[in-house]
C-alpha cells in the first residue's frame, strides 16, 4: 500500500466522529449502570440520543463503505491478521447498528417512553413483554462488554500498524495527511 | 490500551467495590427481606387500579406540561405498602404509597410515586442504604436490632428529625383517606421558560379518620387493601392534586425537611380511582413507576434521591421482569376469608 492510498474524506470524517461518539457512549453506558448518584439521570439523558445518533451514522457509514470500500489491506499481513482485521470491523459495524436497536427495543418491550430529548419521543418497536425486556437488557450488557473489548483491540491494532508495521494502514484512516517518510 | 481498559474498569466501578451501585442497593433489599422472585424489591405488596386525572388548567401557569391543560387523562396506578415483603400483614404504621402513570394526549407519560408520610426519613442514597441495613432483622431474634437503628439515627440527625415529624402525624384509617406526598422536589417549567420548584400531594376527598388499633378488622392480614377494594366497589375515590410552591431558600435537595406550611398551594385537578385490579394480571403489574419518567415541562430537582430511585427501580424492574411472579397477597375480588362485611 502506498502512503497516498487513503480512505475518502467522508469515510475518515465518519470514522473519527463515530470513534469519539462510541467511546463517549461506552463510558456513559458503563458509568450510568454503576451508580445511584445524581449523575445517573444526566448520563441516561445523554445515552439515548447518542445511541440513536450512532444508529443513524452507522447506517450512513455502512452505505458509504459499500460505495467506497477504500484501500485494501497490505500484502504482508498473514491470514490470521487479515481475518482479525476483517472480523473486528464486522463486529464493530454489527454492534454500532445492533446496540442502539436493542436499547430501543428493550425500552419498547418494557413500555418506557423512549424519550430522546424533552418532548421528542420515539415510537415503540416491540410489543410490551417484560420477559423479552429482561433478555434484551442482559444482551445489551453482554454486547457492551464485547463492544469495549473490540474497541480496545481495534485501537491496539491501529497503534501496531502506526508504530510497528508502519505500513500505511493507520495513515490511510488518519485525519491528517501522512508526512513523507523515508521508512516507507 | 491498558489506560483505556483501566479507564473502563474505573468508570464501571470495578476498582471501587464500595460505590453504591443500583445492583448493590437492590441486593440490600434482598438481604433484608429475603428473596421474593417476581415482586418489586420495594413496595412489594400492592394493588393495581385504573382511573383518570381531570386537570382543571390551573397548573398551566406553572408548567407547560400537557398534563396541566384542561381535560381528562387515563391513569394506571398502584397502592402499596413500603417494604420488600410481598406477604407482610397490613399494619397501620407501615408506610402507604400511591404510584401513578398518567397518559398524556400527546403520547408523553408522567409517572410518580408518592408516600403517605410528611417527609422522607433520609436525604441521600447512602443514608437510605444505611437505614435499610440498620432495620434488617437480627439473625437471633428475627426482629430489627434497636441499637443498630439508634446508631443510625445518631449518625444522621436529619433522619432523627424526620422520623420525629413522621411519628408525630396520626395514621389515617385506610388508603382512601391517606394523603400521599411527592416528598422529593421537582421543577416545573412554564411556557415562558420560568421555572418553579415544587412538591406535590394527593389530598383525599375522604375525611380523615384516625386509625383505630382496637378495630377487630385489623387482625386481618389484608385489612387495608380489602377495605380499599370494598370502598371502590361502592364508588370511585378521589384525591385533589395539590402543588406546593417553594420560596427561595426552601430546600429542594433535602427530602427530610418539610417546607413551611404557609407556602402557596395550587389545586391543579382531581384524581379519580375507579376500579381496583389484583396485580397478578392488573395493568400496573408491568409498569416501573420510575419517578424520572416526566413529561416535557416537569424536570427533576437537585434532590439526590431522584436519580437513586430511578436507578434502583430500574434494577428492580429488570430483575423481576425476568422472573416468574407467584400470586400476590391481595386479590380482586378479595379472598372470601379476608372479606370485610
């Protein structure tokens, strides 16, 4: 891969905006379920609109990805590394779309009003069913941990590409243009 | 990466096992009351009802919430006794509660849970937790250890003052003539943007009658609920929805403190309770009366109990939603053996 092969500006913008939102979301989510302090209500107030924002952005991003696949992975990666790269991206896409839907669905099944911000309420997307709510609520937690683990692995792999392989994978997504480097 | 993982662990509470999480709060209820799958972890013994709220329009000067526009809105509610034991015998001294879900015409909901005490015994989630554990039955005697509660009150003078206020108020004879108070403060937001700190109460139309401990009916384990069911068979029961307006300086973050009695009050409408429904299949069964399910125009105050209630109720609801609930103590029509003449 040449240093010039980069994802499009739109792709990079979506990537980094969503990286910031998802990271915020994961901290908000894990923080709000661990406290009965006054922060709880504020965190829930952020969690719901942020989740829907991630859902909308993730769908836009998925369409963009299909239209603009971006540069291929460098040839030096072995099969396991290729598999890990592809699989972690699939997991991240699936979670970005599935987690907000599960959250929305579980609130629907519990018949909580799905209030995004004061006065803006989403329709319910599942019938009222407490048992279904209990299952979805549990799945939401388990997948949140999977999300955190995958996020950290993705972040770690990006650093490996940037600092050890120096193979242009990181700079292809970096928000800035790669400086000419004698190492490449 | 390690930093990121540690940051998650810190925020998630794994490094601070003493942080009061919703799970820990609800586990304490189980520790005190034993395990009662399928039931609410607090206010476990209850009865559903359906009814309606007639707004008279007077609340519109204080809040833009549609609930205060003149008109009738349907209500699903629940009368209950405080405590996590779904089969406890009714007792005059047990705190009674009234929870409402008012459905607004625009699709919003207002959920509120009120108690028939003038102030709340604690003003922080931590104190609530300590009080809960201080009241747990002693392993040897099966009764709460009075020295533990005395220790708690000595460490929490605000609770000692609140308990004195609560004890000074005579218990009424039943649910129908109980006054139910929001205890926590909230903020009403008017259409102009002006905010007002308020507390509210459901004030019964039924005349006050003091509890009579010599009444032989009090030996019946469901006497309060059965009397309520019998009254509702006769006619609907009504409460006036009365909003109390704070003055600057009135505590909004301390539910142990009463507001001065001369504060202005606005009667914003009437709650009519039409029919009782046993909660095994009643409409209230699957509702979490989360006090922070609020319509636009009503906001939480800085009272720290509100977030704690919301978080703990959510945990309780999540647990019971995944469990199978045995039959409730209170049935409609009442079980023949417990029926009052």
